[in-house]
C-alpha cells in the first residue's frame, strides 16, 4: 500500500464513519470515536480486498476508493447495529 493509499483510507474511512451514523436508524448508541475508527479500519480492509481482487498495478484509483467506501459503510452499519444500547457516549 502506498502512502497516498493509506492517507486516502484514513480520510475516506473517517468521512464514511461519520456519515455511517446517519444510516443507522434511531439514536446512535455507538460513540463517535468508535464509528470513525470502524470506518478507518474498514477502509483499510477495503484496500486489501481491492488489492486481492483488483488490478495488478499498485496505484490508487476511483475503483479502490469505491471499494473502501463500500466496505466502510457496511462495517459501520453492522457494528453500530450490534453495539450494546447504553454503552455509547
């Protein structure tokens, strides 16, 4: 993974993590820091998935960003749905 890919995963993961709170219905029980952290970790996982199934070149492109965002959205929604009520904040 290149430095640009790492920075993109962190930025996109943080943004998607923050936006993922909007996708979960009701009052979020998961704290904001955990939501953002899940988004960042999932964006790195998306980078790994793209590397396994994507093109051979190691450059960053829009398809990689799409996989990062998709993975982060899914992870944030799943973790937020499983987060125990009352354990946030």
